[in-house]
């Protein structure tokens, strides 16, 4: 995975966590759910990048 993609995904996950925590603190269930959704989206992107990287490694052998 490219370093910039990894950093971008980590930042997106952190924003999602912050949104989730803020929603929980304020009792805003919608914001909390959006934060969890953002984190899940980031996790999926990270998993896709890992699959792409694994595919590149297989092609080298």
C-alpha cells in the first residue's frame, strides 16, 4: 500500500472516530452512526489496498 494512501486512510478513520465520540457525547445518534460508517469505509479501503498489494507480490513470484 502506498504510504500516502495509508496515511489518508488512517486520517479518515481518526475523523470517523472523533465524529463517533462527539455524537456519543452529545447524544446525537446520527452523528455517532456516521462516525462508525466513516471508520468502516476506511477499513474497507485499507483492506482493498492490502489485497492489491498481495496481488502485486504474487505476480512477482
